[in-house]
C-alpha cells in the first residue's frame, strides 16, 4: 500500500478536518491581524494628531489661525489621517485628527504650544547690553567711548570719586569699565594671560571692574596710596594677582 493510497482512502474525514483547521486558522488570523493592526494604527493616529498640533503651533506666531490649520491638515494627510478639528489661540493649537481603521473612525485630539523665549537681560560675562549699565559721567572719567558699570558699582565709584575730589582737590582719571567680549579679546590678544584675563572671565565683562589711568595710579604714587587707604569703604578691592595697581574691582 502506497502512501498515496492511504491518503486517498482517508479522503472524507481528512477533508472535513482540513476545512475545520483552515477555518480556525483563518479566524485566528483575522483576530490576530485586527489586534496587531489596530494598535499600531491607533499609535499612528496619535502620532498624526501630535504632528498636526505641533505643526499648527509652530506656525501660529507667524501665520493666521486659518493658515496654521491648513498646515495642520497637511501634516495630518502626510500621516494618512484627516483633520477633523483645529483651533489656534495665541501660540497654542488644539487639533483633532481621524483615521479609519477597519471601517471604524478613530479620532485623537492633541494640543501643542511652542514656548517663546521671553527677552531676558543677559548678565553673561562680556554680553551685558550697555542699556542695562550706567554711564559714568564725572570729571576725569573717559567720556568717548563712555565708561559703563553695573548700577551699584557705578554709584559706589561716583561716591569714591567725590570723596577723592573733596579730600584732595584732584580728580581720579578712569579709562576703563565694562568691556564686552570683543574688547576683552582685543586686550587679551595684545597682552596675553595673565596680564589680560581670558575673554569671558574678566571682571570687566561683569561691569564691576575699573581701570584708572596709569600713571598716575601706580604703586607709590599719591592717588594709589589714597585708594589703598580708602577704596575698601566704597566696596573696591585692588587686583594683586597679577599685580595691577590701576585695576580695582567692586566686590559688594
Ligand atoms: Zn582692568
């Protein structure tokens, strides 16, 4: 008896069994297909909603609300979804997108807003806007270009200059205050470290350092001796490392 013959002989029952198995497998496949397709499809709908909302929000500050919603619709289409709703208020967009999965429409609502950086005063070394600083207007102080200092350092310096003038009848000559990064780079290129601070680290970049003209503000000279005796009460300390008798830092 050949194998073929045996199979032929079993034909009836074997056929029924095969049909049942096939039907079961088909049913299982459909369930599995549905299960494994719906989940990613829903995830894609979420993603479509997110991208549409983000697209609308990103364009909200430069486009009208209607134009932002057109962009959201395009983003939804690119993700094979349909824009069902869109509302843009300020920089915030709320969108609803739909996607048909096995004849059922799934819809997802997403909201996005783009954070806007609020203009902030920079206090980064060498990057302080001069409009945030004070111009020192006083006899003996360089006026062109002007000397800028942080407001508290400026007030303290003027008090100190006043005190010097009332006690000596002379004026302390000042020729440097705030120095931006580019200016500090020029000084650094000219003098090198340690005579010049590395750009981004100088107290001149914080608008709290003052350079008096030297001479006369050199060690042993009367103006320097006066500063040594009096500067501390106004909040100024000498720079000693490296030794720069003309350079004083406001340290309060
Ligand atoms: Zn200096």
